[in-house]
């Protein structure tokens, strides 16, 4: 499973949450590929995925969270998707 956290460099909310979100994701599913993507550097990809606000989380190419999710919500979303495979 591939998870991409789109963030903006210099965003204090993004920086504070990155490690917590990654840890929660790694606890929720095995074989996780985690990427932290600067929306500034990857603006075309962000636009293609529909990222309009930051931070946003994309799971397996689908925009799932358009704002900072709770750790619980992230775990639930990942486990649900892992169960589909």
C-alpha cells in the first residue's frame, strides 16, 4: 500500500504531524510505502490528484483526506483498504 502525505514546506502543522501520522500508518498495515511529498515541488501531481488544501493524504493514488486526519481515522481508512486486497 502506498501512502503519500502532501505538505507545504514551512507548514508547522504538517511538520508536527508527519512522524505521528507515519507511525500510525505503519502500525495499521504491513508493507506500507510512505512518501512525504512537497506540494510545491510536485504541484502538477498534486493538482492531478485534486489536492487543494494541505496537508492532504493520498492512498494508492486516491485522495482520501483533504485535511489533517486524526490518527484513528487514518488507521481505520488504511485497515479498510487493506481488507479489500
